[in-house]
C-alpha cells in the first residue's frame, strides 16, 4: 500500500511539474510587450509574436496526437519538455528578434506536445468525476507560473537590466520536470481505435457538441493571451504609464486567475460544472465591458482581476466535457481540443488589426468581448453534474 501511495504521489508530482512547464507559454505576453517597447513595433507586428507560438497548435496538435498513439502519452510529454527546455535556453544565449521568434516557435511546438499529451496522461492518474477537479488543480499550478513571469521579468529588468533572465528560472524548472517524469512510471490504458489521422480527427467536428467545445477552447485561449498582451497596453494608453509599471497588470490578471483555479478546485467538487462555468463567463464578460468603458486606475485593475477570475476554470471544464462527451476517442478529441489553442494566434492578431484600425486598445477589447459572449452561449452545453 505504501508503495502504491508513493507511486501515486510521484505521478502527481510529475504531472504538476509538467503543468508548471506549460506556464512558460504564457510569458509570450510579457515578452511581446518588452519586444514592442525595445524595438518600437506596431500593434499588428507585436501581436504576431503570440501567433508564432500558438500557430503550432494548429499545425502540430493532430500529428502529435497520432505520434502519441504510437509512442505513448508519457514519452510525448517528455519530448514536449525537452523542446520547451531548448526554447527557454535560446534567449539566454542571444537577445535578438530573430532568436526570440525561433524561441517562440520552439515554445509553441513544445507546449503543443505538452498540452496534447499531459491532459490525457492525467486521465491515467485520476479518472471519472475527479478529473475536472484534478485538471483545475493543474491549471492552478500553471497559473502560479504564469503569474510569476511578469513579476520576475520586471525585477530582472530593474535589478540587472535584462528581463530575459526570466528564462534562467524557466530552464531550471524545465530540467527538474524532465528529470522527475523520466524517473516516474505511469500505466497507460489502451484507447480503442487510437488516433485515425487528420481526416478522422477533424471529422469529429461534424459532432455538434465537439464543434462547440472546440470553438470554446479557441475563445478561451484567445482571451487568455489577449488580456495578457493587451492589459499593459491599456494601462499605458489610458494612464500614460511606462511599460515598467504597466507590465504588472499582466501579473494582476494571472494572480487572480491563480486564485480562481485554486477556488475552482473546490467549487467543481461541490457544485455543478454548469453553475461554475456560467458564473465564470458572466465575470469575464463584465470585466471586458469594464476594460472597454473605464479609465480609472482602480477600476481597470478591478476589471483585470475579474477577467483573471472569470477565465480561470473555463479550460478545464470545456476540455473535460469534451473528453467525457466522446471518451472512446479521447486521444483524438484531446488532439482536436489542443488544436483549438490556435485561438492564441488568431484572436491576438485580430486584436492587433482592430487596435491599429481604430487607433486604440478598445479594438482589442471588442474582439475579446465577442469571444466572451460566445462562452456564455456555450453554458447550455455544459453537463450539470458535479465535477
């Protein structure tokens, strides 16, 4: 019994370190703002940086799902951690736009592998109604890393003149995650049918439920990356703040997203997923409306905080609902849902075009508000059972 408990703890530790490594992708918002300031980029060009990361979810999620079916989920997670580690080492070697773009591309590829494989791997550790709660706990750990990135970047910039030293911290954690998972065995159950290729995976979009969940992931991730990128720009535009001060708006977002994930772990164990999801989407829409209308520092911070709370549990609920909707093809569904992370490339690009078009960040907020409205519509598709 003790050996089983020890093995379970190691499996949980490996999974949580993997979730933390997933958070590295969220530094793209912070990196985008620093690159925009350092190189004087336009909104459209700057918002191509997140596209360099999240484009790979569209291109690679399905092939990674096929590959995962051949080599296993654990090995795919290990590959994702290795690529992610390479991505965060590059900026430490040379800080240049081309190198940063390569780092973003590798970060996207590594994160696509992690997102495709780690979430279904978790289902081999925890099953049934506890899955959403465990995944939310993983999102909480991921949110801790996301919250820390802007703070560490600002501190390194102020103390050492190099915000890219943030990547040194990432490198240490990535190496630790790789080492722990390499020493941890996780029993993987065979999934009937596996992943049947591009045609088989995208044919799942013919299922109305899967399609709606897919669009939900697109909207959620687009808003997540969008707020991370746009919030500092909103503070700079409306309050005339320098980036060194405005960048903390991203930390406020991730701080409250972290708190929301922690709270959601308990709420999802007690209340129905539908109730938690509806409350989350209402908070998110209210926050975005506030960012559209107000200019006061305290109110803007409050809106960013509400956005973090509102967007904290949406991914885990939608992803788990999609897996439960068609559990017999969960590898394929997982690959398709992770493809939906391309929303992190699509929405920020639309936000940049909209902002440049009207000459204000209100354009970016309008794009996110439309996505939040869709999530409220999606509430009726969420299963009403607890967890």
